[in-house]
C-alpha cells in the first residue's frame, strides 16, 4: 500500500501559533510531531506561500515562513497549472466556492489533480467538512477525476499506532 500523501492548507501553519485557540494550536503541534515520527510526507503549494506572504504583520509572516521551512514541507508540482485552473473554474461556476474563496478552490484542485489523499485544514466552514467533501467529489467525478480526496482536520490524519 502506498504511503498517505497529505496536503496542508494555510490554516494548519497558522494554528501552530494561534494563542487565541490553544486546543487547536496544541493539536497542530501534536499533528506535526506524529507525522514526523511516522515519516508521513506533508505537502503544500505556492498558494500556501502566497497566502502567508499576504500576512500584514511582518513578524508573524516571518514566523510562518520559517515554520514552513523548518518542517521540511514538500511542494506539490505545479506543471499541471492548466488542469488546476480548469478545475477551479468548474468549482466556481457550479457555486462550490465564491470568488473570495479562490485560494481554497485552488488548494482542492491542486490536491485533486495531483492525486493527494488528504487535504488537512482547520477551515471547517469552507473545506474540512463532509458536505463540502461530497460536493467536491461530485464535481471532480464529472470532470474525470475519480481518485478520492478526503478533507479533514489535522487531528484526523495521523494516529498513535
């Protein structure tokens, strides 16, 4: 069986330093610790870097970019850019994401096109929920992508076994 491939959206990086949400912060640190112990490959994309780069607070932006570098997160390949853009358009035209959620749509499209197993996110409203996952899968299948993509919180990705 091939090793699970996990993509992290920007919320996972942000919650490493979420002083206002200590439960999620601690769960995020535990997630990274378990993933490292299990040798689980963790992926991000240029979209994550772009979102972090738009952080207004320069100190926080630096901390977030350092966190990405320190954890050895792998970049998804971006050579299928046209496929990703077409899938993002499908999500948008079918009302799955609004224009201001284009980064979320792009995270999902990147995962789909690259056959990623899991998109981990703390964004329960727009990403990590079963209703959104079902709608994404329906659109993906109608566009010819049948590889299943799970959208879950970081806590659901790794176990202690």
